[in-house]
C-alpha cells in the first residue's frame, strides 16, 4: 500500500522508488549516514508501535524534494510516545512518517547537516497535508 496524495488534495506528490533504484537511494540521500538513518527508522517504529515486528518498507520520494521510508501494510498501529505522552491509532504510513520525522530531527540535531534539516522540513510539509496530518503532528510535538 503506497500513499500517494492526489494533486487535487496536495501540491506534494509521493512517488515510490522503483525496485531497481532502491540500492542507491539511501546512500544518495544520506551520505555517510544511510545505515544509521535506516536502522533508526526501524528502531523508532519498534519503540513507538509495540505491535510492529517487521515488514517491507517502500522508499518514497516527494515532489518537494523530501524522502521517507513507508511501511507497506494495511494494518493500523497503536502509537505511544513516552517523551510527549502521545497515544493514538494510525495507519502504517502515518506511523512511518512519525518515525521518519523523529529520526530526521534527531540526526539533524546530532550532525547539523543541511540536508537533514531540509529533509525534515520537506517531510513535515508533506505530513501536514497527509489525511492523518493532525494526528501525525500531534505525535511529533
């Protein structure tokens, strides 16, 4: 299940990365940090959504230059974030956005790299327009 907001809903389109381009996507987007980024997304999903065990993650490029990893699942996840007392049930894509936004923020704080800061803001703009945008923003605040 890939989430693609239609142009009528949003000015930001989400495009899944084709299989033959996956291997080069993370190193290109996160030079020197691609394994750290990927593993942190999985770790945050495990931490926030206790029912998450594993799954196939799509790589999603956004028309505003953003990027995120989206868990391909029709399952809903109960997300609990101790640091801000958030609790809520959301789609796999929305939970993925929450995990990715936390990782961008953490890595940007640790490494102070422009591409991480810009990546966070591009993904935040997309999350704002997502059908579960209010829930996502509540989870990251």
